[in-house]
């Protein structure tokens, strides 16, 4: 049995998690705006400035915020009654956060880095998808995770039902 967080610790973890999650969403909106600018402008200078700004976001801000979101979410799920695998919405958020963090490392950052290298060498933007698809997919995932955080749909997982059943039996036996 994992020890539960005290009320002040739970509140602090919740503040960190919500702040990191909102930051991740905001960074992604910024990346989308920069990517759309790079993909639609006719100015080589603007394309280069946009992809260089995207690289700064991706290299210095995105991964720390992603990892902080993942870590604070784990602390909250393991340190509260919600649990990591008791409720479908928590379990879904965990796997989506892990997937989007992994995609940031292995798809978004390399795509942005390739775009910067190509544009800085004097070439055109190699593929608008490199600077647009990552932010579009990420933004969709983050909005979805925000919605399920608020609505808490789908009920308990099989594990959650199994863990809840002994507690009910104990109360009925008393």
C-alpha cells in the first residue's frame, strides 16, 4: 500500500501538476503559432526566425515541462485515492502523457532540428509537417486530457473494481 499524501502535500502537488500541464499546453500553442507562421510566410527571414524560436522552446522548455507534468501526475495518482490504475481516466492520462513526452523526444524535436538545420543552410522549409504535425497532435492530446481531468469519465478499471470490492465486504461484515 502506497502512503497517501498529506493535505498540504497533495495541494502542492496539484498546483505543480496543473501549472506544468497548463505550461505544456501554452508552449504547444506557441509552437503551433510559430509552425503556422513558418509554413505560410513567404519570407525566408521569418521562416528562419520561426523555426529557431521553435527550437528554443523545444530544447529549453518543452522537455522539462513534460517531465514535470509526468512526475507530478505520478505523485498525485500514487499518493491519493485516485490511484494510477484504478480509474480509466487517470490511466488514460498517464499513457497519453507518456506517449506525448516520448513523441516530443523522438519526433517533434528531431523534426524541428532538421527544419532549423535546413533553413539555416539557406534552404526552404523542408516539410511543413515537421513544424505543424507535432504541435497539432500534442495540442489535441492535451485538450483531451484536460477534458477528461475535468469530467472524470468511464469509471473504474478492473483493478479499481477489485480493490473496491474488499472494502465494501469489510463494511458489510461489520
